[in-house]
């Protein structure tokens, strides 16, 4: 269905639903710039969604078509799945941004910190020296 047919079909089916006093869906897009109105994918998707739901409602009410109910149910499931996928991708994107910010902050802190040498207590030096000497003796045997 091309853009003009979708728009015309959406308008026609909505008029029929209004005329018979049946429930219908109308999607309104707010804050759309005048430049976007003719080529906006938002407009085209919204029109198709509006036309689909209204056509299915009409099929159920006028023709008693059970299959339309199944399609509406399937549409609801698929839209729910897409919402879940969208939420997951949004969280993934935000987590990636957060990781970049945290990594940058950690790198900045590490740059600002100076290496601090901690002296090894003499007791440990003696033990390490004894271990090294024992290893040396074992290697020479």
C-alpha cells in the first residue's frame, strides 16, 4: 500500500466508523515540523497502524469476522514484543554510555593519582630472602 493509499484508506475507514457510531482509533502527531509532514516515517507508520486497527474493528463489527479478532490479538502480542525489545536496546545503549563515562572517570582519577611505594617490612624481607636461598639450594642439588 503506497503512502497516498494508506492515508486515503485511513481517512475513509475512520469516516465509516464515525458514521455508524462505532469505536475507532485516531492517532495525532504533536510537535511535528512542517518540513517533516510529507516525508515523516512517523506519519506513515501511524497512518498504517490507525488504518489497520480501524479496518479490523470494522471487519469484526460489520462482517462478524472472527479472524480480525485473532489478527488484533496477534498485533497486540507483536507490539508488546517490540516494546520489550525497544526497552532492552535502550537499556543496553544507556549501559554502554554509562560504562564509557565510568571508564573515563576512572582513567582521570588514575592519572591524577601518583604511584605510592609502600616499603616492605624487614620481617617480610628476611622471610623472602630465606625462601629464595632454599630455592637456590634446591636448584643446585
